[in-house]
């Protein structure tokens, strides 16, 4: 059975749902539970949204790449998108957010804290910053990132599979 799948998509919001559906079919073929598929699909969607939102798509050929690998005990999701120097503030915020999440014993605590912060923001503020915290908590996942020599941002998520994550 195929252990990985890869997508290369143009930076178009309509592409997210297509990848989400095809990813769900792939995950289902590995007999993961519906709840696990739902969580992993949410992770995939959130990461693609961020890739489109913060990526450098001035060059029409630039794409977002998604790679999903499944082994016996883990699912790894990687999303790649091109970045340039204008992304430095985003990358700094990404690093701070991931480190902040890791500072909690339980991602649920970080999730609750972020919800409290968001509830205090004005309605006009569209940046909730809740996506990565949601990934860590709901997806039971560890987040990391790096920028390679070709200015591609790789955001990766590793989710450990437990007994109840399979059908």
C-alpha cells in the first residue's frame, strides 16, 4: 500500500478543498478512524491556507507542495511554499508561536490561552493566530519549520498514531 502522497497546487483557495478531499481518501485507505482523518484534514487545510497567505507567488510557476507520509506509528505532513525577504516578519512570528506552544505541557493549555487572547481582540482584527495552536491541540501534533537554500519554507507536523486512531 502506498505510504505517501504528494500534491503540487497553485496558490488558489479553491485548491484547498480538493487536496483536503484527496488527502482524506488517502488517509482512509490506511484505515485511520474518522476522527483522525478529520483532525489530519484540518491540519492539511490550515497549513495550505498559511502557505498561500504568506507565500511568495510573484512568479506564476511557484506552487504550494504538500507531502503526507504514513508509517506504523506516525503521520507526517509537510507543506512547502516559496518565501522571500518580505516573509521575515512572518517567519519570526511563526518561530515565536511554535516555541510558545512547546512551552506548555499540554497543547490544550496553549489552545485555551490563545482563545482567551482572541476573545479580547477587536472584531476587525482578522489575525486570530489560532491555526497553529489548533493543529497542536486537535491534531495531537508537533510542529516545526525551516527555510531551505531555495527559499522554500517547510512547515512540518508529526502526529503520533494511538490505538484509537485506527479503525
